[in-house]
């Protein structure tokens, strides 16, 4: 497994994102809303880099991915979600790939009448988008390779790695069914 982004590089960039978000949302009722499971590591680090009062919450998204994936096939579970009506919501996910997860989540969250809704991801995979939107904040643009670590999984493994690593094609077998 090759390291694409080191623990140090990620920490530096997340600190920068936290500073940006601090400046943008100062004086606003911010809720950082993470997408389970992939965003947990980023959320844990990012909220400690946001130097203004804010609330956190989580939403769960599960998708079936692989050669036979029907585009848009995604299950969203909002049971854990806090009240976001009237609040400024920053939706945080691990990676923006086709963008379909973000589009579906945005539609779902907008129904709860937040004061504003923006998106932040650690990684933005280039050349893969199938949607009109782009993430409002991103850590790194990466090439079209399959990565794991810092919350990102392959078949729910590797999320604990402190760095972002590229999984070799030989390591990829079967079609993952996972929580995003
Ligand atoms: P999208 O809906 O295609 O943007 O997919 C977003 C979700 O796909 C992410 O939250 C991840 O769970 C998963 N995903 C996409 N690319 C990768 C990758 O390179 N490694 C691990 N998970 C990925
Ligand atoms: Mg996943």
C-alpha cells in the first residue's frame, strides 16, 4: 500500500480548513453534521480545529458500490440527526467521488429547513463527478484511485489508518457493500 497523503499533511490541511470554517461561521449557529461511517476521523479532528461554539451530529448513508451499482442506490438514515431547522449546517463526508451521495443528502437535509447548508470533504476525486454540485470546502484533490484510511474503508476495513493510502488493484476483490 502506498501512502498518498501522510498523517502530517492531513493534520496541516485539516487545521487550515478549521480556520477557514471558524472565520466563515463566527457568530452563526453552526452544526457540523458528519456522514457515518467515513467522516468520523475527519469530524473528530476538524471540530477541534474550529475555534467557535458549535454543535455536532451524524447522519448515516449506506450505498452499494461495484460494477452492478445502480446509480443513486443509497439508503439514508436520519434517526441520529439533531434538530437543524434554523441552523447553519456544514455537512462533512470523507470523499466526493461521483457526488451522488452529497446530492441525495443535501436534498434530504434541505427538507429540515436549515438556515444554510454547505458541504466539506477531505478528498475530492477528480474526473468522477456525475452531478452539478461541487463541495464547498475540500482538503485535497486526488486522482481516480481507490484510497483507504483516515475513515475511508474497503469492505469496512482500513478506516483506522492515520494516513490516506492507495489500495492496489490486486487488493480489491468482490463488490463492497458498505456504510459510506
Ligand atoms: P459518491 O456518492 O460516489 O460521491 O461516493 C461517496 C462515498 O463512496 C464515500 O462516502 C465513500 O464511502 C465511497 N468511496 C468513494 N471513493 C472511495 C475510495 O476511493 N475509497 C473508499 N471509499 C470511497
Ligand atoms: Mg465507504
